[in-house]
C-alpha cells in the first residue's frame, strides 16, 4: 500500500511524502523462487514510485521476512531480527 501526503507546509525541495507500506511474507530459504519473486515485485514498485514522484521523499516501511532488500539510494535503519527466530 502506498500513501501520498502533501503537507500544507514542507521544505521547497520536498513536494510530497510517499510511504510505501509492505508486509512481505515469503517462506523458505533466501534463494527460493517465492522470495526472489517477492523481492523483485518490491523493487519494481519502488522504482515506479521513484520515477513518478521524483521530487518526493519516499519511505519504505515493512516486515521483511526471510529476505534482505538492497534498494539503491535507501538506507535500512533496522538491521537486526526484531522477533524470535
């Protein structure tokens, strides 16, 4: 789900804020086809949003199970497991 917010006041360089909320459940080892397909779909969606909203700030939020997203120009803030196993 993507949410576009255009605040009444924001810095001139930021026209809007896009929050991409992802709940990606992909069971299996990181090399499995389901995990790769899910990761590819997330990458495609992020690329589309970056092209469509070039002057926006984009946040990608989610629960990424069994996969590690490596998105260019994005920095992952939480890198450790946040729950058991």
